[in-house]
């Protein structure tokens, strides 16, 4: 199902700043050659990620779920001088693709990719995060949130992608482990007094929250 009316989405794209040439190349190469191209954030959400990052001016960004590097490059646009972005990808082929794009970026020296299980890598990756973007396995969202929320400082920002899970969160009863996991996560965040949040109707749903 279409979450956002296609005509409105196209109108929004036409009235938003256009993506740079490298992001444009990543989008088209992914759409033409990757079997899971639907996982790409895309230009509208990418522009939003860049804007949020620019507003926060983070020194340390964590991304869980690199895919082919598109969203990391969007987030990197707001990095503070000498800031770092650490991104985690479990699939080696996608990580290699992302690194090839990072190597051509002006942010090359600031981007660090880690390949493997996010749970294992996070256990050893101790940084003072300012902004965290999660777009990985949906059944892991709640665990990722809990593993980070008590470790980060007040004022840390989080973004969680796919909180509509293709509209399946609207089904009654819920079907499938991913839809159930996302709905559970959404309900949990809604009642968590440690954070404030807003769920945005961008693409497949995007939740923005910060730790009080």
C-alpha cells in the first residue's frame, strides 16, 4: 500500500532542495542494480536527515544499518568540524558498496564503517553520541534503544526509520514478526518517560525523539 499519496510525495520532491550528484548516483545505481532498492532512504527523507543533522551540529553520529551509505552521507552534512559518523552494517557486500561511496565523499575522513552484528559492535563502541539513526532489523529496535538510552547524555537525539512498516502497523490483527515488533516499539516509546518524541509521516514513517 502507498503510505503517502504519490502525487503529494512528488510535489514535495519538486519543492525541496535537490540532492547532490553523489547521492543522485547512489540512488540511481541502487534502484537499477540492488534487489532491495526499496531500503534506500531516498531524496525526500535524505534531505530531512541532512536538515536535522545541520540543526543539531553533532560531533558524534551513530547509524545502525548502513545499507549502501546513502543515509550516512546525508547525515554527514551536519557534522561538526572534526566530528565523526560511525555506521554499522551486517552485510559485507553492502558495506563494501557504502565504503566505495564514502571514499569519494568530502566527508571521507569522518566516516567509519563497522561490519558485523550491531549488538556485538555496540558493546565495544563507546562514544559520546549526539545523534543516533536506526534503520536496521525491525525486531532489534527495542533492544537497540534500551542498550543506548541509559548510556547517552540528556539531549541526545534519535531517529528511527520504518515505524509504519509499509502500513502493516494499521492491520488488526497484526501479521508478521516485523510489524508486531515495530508496533511494540512504537507503543513502548509512546509511554517512555525518559524521552519526548514525534512520529512523522515521511516515507515509511520516521520517529524523532530526544532523551530528557
